[in-house]
């Protein structure tokens, strides 16, 4: 009888493992099909614009992204927009993050709760827009001013320079070590930020870069976002008042 019970238990374990393997294979197939449809959608969208599409790719701008690796580019489209050569990329990277896991067990009528930390691999995605400028510019980054930065500024301990516009300096910070970088922050560009006309951005050399959001490339919003970055390019190069 004991042998029969043991055989039954082993059989259940084997069946359970087979079910887990089957679920894993189905999940992987569904993920591959979703990725294929996504790539086909982006490729068709790029073709409709007369742009080039490829899987992979990248450039020196990848060094300014998390982990800074070229093989972090999953998809890349390249073309011309309002007179500028442009690129839009789906960039991804992985991080290891610790998460608390709590387990509750019941032993002899008593409840026991145990919490331990598990390390998980987390995938991150971002849509990156790059406008390739006609000239080299000083390195500048415009970011939101977070709570810590606002407190440091209020205490006179901020390491970033103010541009002289109270509203802009309260909401944004400009990071640059080059006086020529601060000179790029014209009144028109500052007001464009205050009026929410342009996105956050950074420029290094000829590449003007902005991250749209932490998600895959969305063909329904990409061009509208790129228009804002092109406006930054116009103001940086004095192409348009």
C-alpha cells in the first residue's frame, strides 16, 4: 500500500512538472508572436513614412542610456523629419532588484509568518528619440527638478546653475559644465519648457536625445513627441525664432 501511495505521489509530481513545462512553452510562444506582430507594425509604420527599419542598431547615443549598451536597441527606425535626420529606438535593459516575499504557514494550530528577500530580474523599456544636429553643441541636460533638488536649491546648495527665469528654475534644472551650454538656454527655449511645448532633453555633440516614456515604441504618439524635440533642435540651432 505504501509503495502504491509513493508511486501515486511521484506520478503527480511528474504531471505537475509537465504542466509547468507546457505553460512555459506556451508563454514563450505567445511572447514571440507578440514581439513579431509588434516589429511588423513598427516596420509598416516606418515604410509608410519612407523611413528605414531594422532590428538592433544603435549609435554613440546609447552610451547615455542605462547600462549604455548598443545591443540594448531592439528596434530602430531612421528617416528625415522637418529637415533633420532622426532616429526613434526601442531601447531595453535589465536590472536585478530585491523584493520582500512573505510566506505564512500554519504549524500545530499556530500561524508563522516569514519574510525573506528574493532577487528578481526586471526588464525595462524606453522609447528614445534622437535628432541628429547639423553642428556640434556643448553637452547640456535639462531635467525635472525633483524634491531633493528643490530642497537643495532652497538651501542654496544646488550644484546646477539657474537660468534667471523663476518658474523655469523652480521646475527644471540645467546640467552642464560648459558656459557655452548655458548660452544655449535662450529665453525662447526656457519659455517653451515652462509652457510645456517641448520635452526634457540632453545634447552631446550632434545628438539631441529625449526619452518619450518607459514603454515600447508607440506609433500613434511617436511623431507628435518628435515634433517637440525638433522644436528644441530649431531653438538650439537658431533655425527658427
